[in-house]
């Protein structure tokens, strides 16, 4: 059992916070004495404090809970920081999604130009967060879920090369879970080999230790013939996983990350999108409304039995990483790291998502020892270049670099549209973005 830990959740106003905290408290290998809720939105932080206090009392969980908007209080003497900040909150996400749609371009949170708009906001906010953490807790591990993660990772690498940060995304876990559940596999028996960029990659193999073979080819055939079982998915994700059938029918050599639909089939995604009611609106009417409704129930002491927060896969991934660090477990995770030869035929300075071991020394990427196909390499090279140009634009305050990044993004049909969307985003983001000249 670990020592009594202090964990800070940065961006604690998020609807994911209850699931993360319950996962922390139920984890057999972590002994936590204090959790600190840190958010620059005082009201959202107060709301979450009310919810978490209720859950802790309901479940008889003995822990000290601290709410703060002060970075010194949040980070001094802390053991881990779990980061899930959303700069601009859901209102700006709505603009990220809807502004590109005005021009017939995919509008999405992390992909395409919506992802770039979010990226410029996130870099500004996240680097300020890292600055505070470096001041008050320079040796702490930052476990980051903040999107868009490849862009965040590149910006931190440039600004704070010595920061102890692990960038993790649970999307591959979600893909593996729905595949396993659809076709009766046990995912605990899998050793997957995945490569790509965040929300932009492919499986090379999925070895099943119980079956003693690579099952990826048969998974692809089953998706082609049956599709994935989306009966338990909310409509937005059901459509996304249904689209996986199209992806593997046309490109059957590898199992893809579902987010590739935005780059390979933007025309189809546009036809499936309601420009007046995007994913941001769904979250406003779902997760965000649930928080407000829960707060009201607690405050009025009514209908408390309907409050149903529980541990989540989203939380499990990042908590397992913390345990692997703490106990030198050499757990295997898909993480976002500088390439440095992990993918041999991709540029060394790319920020990639590949299998890694996590131990007390940090992250040890696994060298794939094979060249990725030219089709994947070409797509990734263009994406890497566009993301690096965006990070250049941030650090150099360069309008020209931002325009080049927007133009090179593979969801964009031409430079005219890229410039129109960039100019709209500059106006919409205001001080959330760096000033571009």
C-alpha cells in the first residue's frame, strides 16, 4: 500500500471529477488522505465540492477534501496533479464546433480547425498551470487529460522541458472496450500495438495471450460483417462507432482510431452533423445539466437516491498510471511522447502516441521496430507539420504560421476557407488566444 497521498485535480469543475475521485478512493494500490479541488471558476468549483462532499459521506469515505482557487494552496506538498482543464469552457467549445461548420468544414473539439482553436486556448491556459506547478511543486508528476494532447505535449516540451508530465488519452481504451464487448473477447488478455498521433492512429496488432494469436485481422472482419454493438452508447458515440465499419471496409489492413473519420470522410461527417446542435450542445443538456441538477438535489435534500456517480474508465486509466509510477509496476499504457525513434520512419521530433512502460523512473516508450505504411506516414507527416506550425504560431505570435497551420490541416479544402475560419476564430477567442501579428 502506498503512503497517504495528496492529489490535486486541476479543472475540478469538470463533470468527470466525481468518477475520477471514486476511482481514486476505490483503488487498492493508492492510499489517499487528501484531495484538492482546483479550478479558476469559483462557482463550478463550489458546485463540485458540494457533490464530492455528498459522495464521500454517502459512501463513508474518509478523506480530507479541500477546495481552492489559489495555486499555492492547490500545489504545495502535493504528490500528483491530475489535469483536465478546459480553457473557455463549454461555451467556447460550441464556437470551436460551429464556426468551421459555417464554411462547410468539420467542426469538432480536438480534430480539424475546432481542435486548433481549442489548442491555442489550451496552450495559453495549460502553460500558466504548469508555471504555477513548477513554482510550488517542481518535482510532482502531472498526469494530463487536457486536450488537444499532442499540441499540449509539444508546447510543454518547448516551454518546460524538465516538467514531469505524462500525457494520456483513454480513447484507445474505449475502442478496445467496445470491440471486446461486441465480439466476446476479454480485453485483459490483450497486448495491443498502437501507433499514431493523439486521436489519429492505428493498431498494428492485438495479441490475445489466451488465444495465442494476433486477433486484429478477425476483429476487422467481424466489424466489416457485423459492425460494432452500439446498443449501450449514446447517439453521438453510436454514430461514431457505426462509422468504424466504413473505415475498415475501405482501409482493412489496420484497425483505426475512430477519430480518423473526421480526416478521411469529412463530407460524410458533415452530413451527419446538425450545425445548430453540436456535441457541445449535447453536453450542455447532458453532463452540465446533471451537475446543476445534482447540486439542487443536495441543497434541497430531495431525490438523493437518484444521484448515481460512480467510478469510470476515464478515471481508471489515469489512476492506474499513478499507481504504476508509485509502485514501479512497469504498467503498459498508450501515451503521448516525443517520437525519438519509437516509430522509426517518422520524423524524430514528432509527438506520437505509442505503447509505453510506466515505472518509478517515468515513461519508457517502446520502439516499434517496424516502418509504418506510407499511407499512414503521409497522413501523420502532414498532421505533425500542421500541429507544429500551430505551436510555432503560439510562441512566435505569428499570424502567418497560424494561417499555414490552418491551411495544411487535412479537413480544410483550400487556403481561402482556412483564412476565413482563422479570422473568425481570432474574433471569437479574443484574449483566450495569444495576439497574432
